[in-house]
C-alpha cells in the first residue's frame, strides 16, 4: 500500500519479503527474500551489491532485531522509527512504564515476576483489588490481533504462560479490564525535524480480537474529546521520540462525572489497520505520510475529504479467488474503493478492505459492510 504514493513521489522502494509471493513482492520489483530477523538479509537490503544504498530503513511490523537496528544507525543508515523508540512497540512492559512516567492515562497495571510462585502471588493480589475479580493478562512481546491476551479470574488461567516465562519466554504483565464503551484510534505522524500531524480520531470495531471496521470520524465524539485524544497522541509520539506514523489505540470509558475518559491500550509504530480509511478518506494517506515522515519531507494535510468514511475489513472468504466477486461488487457499489492484498485465503485472515465515503453515516456504513460481505462470499 506504500507503493502507489512512493511512485507518485518518485521514491524507489526496496522491500525484504519472507516469501516471493507475498503482497509486497507482487507490487515492488526490488524484493529480495529473507526473514525480518536475518541480519545478513537486512544488511544486504540497505547496501546491496548492485544498487544504491538505502536512504532510510523503515518497517511494517515490530519484530525486527533492535540491536541490529542500533548498529545500522550507528554506522550511518537512518532508521525510522529509531530502535530506542521501537522498543516501546515491541515490549508492552517498557511501553506501560514509559507512558506512566509521561503521566498519560493507562489502565492500572503491574509487571509479573518470572519466578512462578511470585508470579502467582502478584496476579492473585492484582485480581483481589479488582471489583469485578477479572483482569487482562498479556505477554510482553509478540502478541497481536488478540494473540497473547487473556481475560483471567485466577493465576491458573495463565499457568502455561507463567511456566514459559520462567524458562525464558517473554515476561507477563497484568492489567485492569477496562469497562470500555468503545475503542478509539488516533493516528499521528512525526518527522525527524519535529513536525507533527494528526488525523481525525476514529472508532475501531473489533470482532474476535481483530479489527473488523473503522468509522472516521468516531461518531458522537465531542470536539473537546477529539482534541484531547489528538493531544494525547502527540504527547506519545513526542515522549517516545517516534518518527513515522504511529497508531495509538484507546479505550473510551465512562468517567466518574459521567463524561467519557480514555485509556491507552496499545501502540503500533507503523501505518496501521485503523488508518486504512485515509487511503481514500483523507487528503494525505497514512502511507504517503509515512514516506514523507521517514524521509523528513514536509507532512501532508490530514483533513477528511468527506463527512464520513467507513473501512470494512475482508476477514476470510469462502471464494476461490476474491477477484471472482469484483464484477458484482463494483457494479453494485460504484462508490466503493476495494483494496485486495493478494494473500492466500484462510479463515479469519485479513485479505483486503473496502472504503466508502459519503454524507450519511448509516448509508456509508451499510454499503461498506455489504461490499466486504460479497468479497467474503456471502
């Protein structure tokens, strides 16, 4: 999804792919194969034998060796976001610790010791302090799309994780189960020279731990809360010294005075599913903005181009090929912008998304969801 704006800006991409049939390899011609943790492959990516050295190194997920990124940075390759910032997206304990130091709103939380008996004691004491007797346990590294997250009522619910942490797996943390009314996401971009831009705050709707749809802007969000959340996102991107695009995922919950309050849930230090609506619904998409940011170019306007944009994810399909549905989808929904990722079909996998923009939210949402349903074979 970064390839079209790169082409428009005259920026050449070289991408390390894990498989020659991967989505990125289908659209970027310079796509050597290698794992994200393969030091030799990454070094060859930035300084290949027969091509110009890379101007900047960036990434589409957080599972990249931090020590290697630090070494590349020390030897002259710009890395954005930098490894000192990326650690906060890689390690939830580091993230919670830093956000707490910055005074930003987080759920009540505690790190869990790796000693099994101490771990069980900390979790039990945390649960005892929760009025509902429930909490959320998380693995500090490696979780995404609902993986590495469990709602628990007893240390017994994470016995396997406790035992794994005692033998070298990432340690755990335990958090308050926030009684949220909905999930919000704030997208922000920052360039190395310090310029920052935010997009309208959106509502993110999850199903089975995976983002199913995004409504931009978040319906019913007051101007004051929109401004507060944007300011929070800027505080995060500045406080963690992030460069590039950052997604701040939040819980909205009722406050003591009846007014809504927000808590930071997760961070994604890259273009994010909650920002795919910007491809068609904003003046500057998150993908173009990420390129501008990591190359330290002036950032683009982030205004919405329509009163409403809804993104509906295509999660799995019963079709042999998603393109089989295109004639029907495009005929019935000429206002829909379809983005298919070229991935193999399997249940629940993010295979693409549909964006629809317009003036009436109910109509826009219904059309986006119906178009996505056709692509799922429904």
